[in-house]
C-alpha cells in the first residue's frame, strides 16, 4: 500500500459533482423515481369483507359486556 493513488482531475470532479447532487437530493427528499411501463399494472385490492359475528361469538360478547357492567356497578356502590 505504499504506492500512491492517482485519480485524474476530471474523474475526481465528476465524483464530487455526483456526490453533491446525491446529497442535495437527500436533503430535498427527492430521488430517482421508478416509472412503470405500459405492461405493468397495479392489481386492485379486494374489498375487505364485512365481519359477521356468529351466534356463539355474539353471545360471548354480550356476556363479557354484562360482566363488565356488573363490575362497574359494584365499584360504584363501594
């Protein structure tokens, strides 16, 4: 590693210009944008189905609500 490294002035100037351009793009929050060709199309997302509660889950949910109400009444009385 005792050999000196030689970079031509034109190459060094190009490197510095590219680095400054990249730094300014980062600061401005801009950058290279990927443009999709005509062939590439985004898929439409499927709509999320409405969740329906079955009777077992619905009964369990009601029981939990009733228990919570009883707990609140007990703490209010105390």
